[in-house]
C-alpha cells in the first residue's frame, strides 16, 4: 500500500487495548521488529509485517506472523516501521506522504512513533546531551534521520495526534552484539572502524527498546522526544575487550583473532562524541532498564549461546 518505509510506528489508541484491538502491523520485521513482534504476540496481539525476501517471509510465517497487508486503515490499530532512511533518497515512506495522509486522516489514529537515532545530536565534545539539546547532525545519514523526524512530526500534527520521536543508541542483543562479532571473527566494517576508538558510544539492548515502545502503547506519553539508551556510554573498544574476555572464559580452547592495534589517526579524528541522558525515559515512561550497561547485556547474550558454533 505504501511501499517500503523507515522507522515509524503508528497505533490507533494510546491506552490499554481491548482484546479485539490488539492488532499490530510492522513494516520492517528485522532485528528490532521481530523482537517487538514476539513481545506483542506473547501478550495476545495479532502481528503482521513485511520483510525484504521470500525466504524471510516464510521464516516469519513459520514463527506465527502474518505477511499480508491489512485491507483497510480502520482495522489497523497499531502500525510500526523499523526501516532506516536510504542514502541519496531519504525516508522512503515520506515519499508517499500524500497517500499516507489521505489513508489515515479519517482512520481514528491516536499514536505515532518514529524510531530515530542519537546521531542527530552530532559531535558535542563529550558533553552530556538530553532531549532539549540542539541537534547538529554531521553526516548524511544523520541529517536524513533529522529530516525524517521533522517529516513524521509534521504529519502527526496534520493528523491531529502528538508524535513520539525515539532517539536510539546503538542497538544490540542476541545475534547482534560484540560477542557475536568476536565468535564470527569477521572484519570490522568501515562504519565500525570509525566508531572503534570513540571515547563515548551510546547503546541500548533490544529488550529495553521494546520496553519503551510498550510503555508508550500502554499509556499516553507527556513529551514528544525520548532518548532510548542505557546508563553507560562506554567506548566501543572497552566493550569488545570485555566481550572477548567473556568468550575466552566460556570457551578457553577457541582460537580467536588478535585484537586490532590502535589507529592513532582514528583517535585524533574521532567525531560524534557525546554522552546521552536517559533520565526522561526513566522518569516519564517508567522504564527500568533490564540491561543498564554493556556488561549485563553481554553476559545475557553469551548465557544464551550453547557453543561458538551455535547458529547466531
């Protein structure tokens, strides 16, 4: 109906749903989308969603999720999107803004949430930023994130609802963590190399993202913008060193690649430095982090892996 979309969630009511109202459609059933879908399904929701390949479609159906698009907006009580903006294009969903407006304007929409990123704050010289801090995105993707925020906020106001903007730290969890990277022993991507020696890196466990999403579905939220991060913006290098120790302790005979040597040029030229406050998330959404730091999160990840050859 709308095509591919980026990081948006829509729902029909901000209060507790009745049994018949518990219907969620997720555009982008990837890492966060599938975790969120399982949480909803366990609470009696009927979950539908999209993916990018026929193989993934079959996998989702095997997990009990529907793959068709709802036929009318009236039957759609919750609508979620977890795609990222596309370089050179922007937010694919907002390319169809007129269609979205005409489809939702009379549909009883009362909840809209866009999943963004803390990258919109840019480089703050290591200072603590909160939701009232000015945005200053420095790379193209971060600028697209901010443009998407503005687009979805404007759309929400047009539809007569208050938008929710969730600014997420780096997402990790089972199958997507420093533990998994070390076991797979794959080389770092260019973006990972650029982040490797930052002094501060905000992150959040996928389970805590779902906590925050459920909190806003179950009760009205007093603000529009929330930072969704844990309590410890530790440097990525420290996280990987800790993850390696956990792997070596659990599987002492596993042959691991040596840690990469520091690139001092990367240290000098590091950008995007900031510490991100999560105080508003805790106070106003009532979120009590399951994994307040990378140590507790990584311990949980490795506890779920039976052997380093286990499919991740």
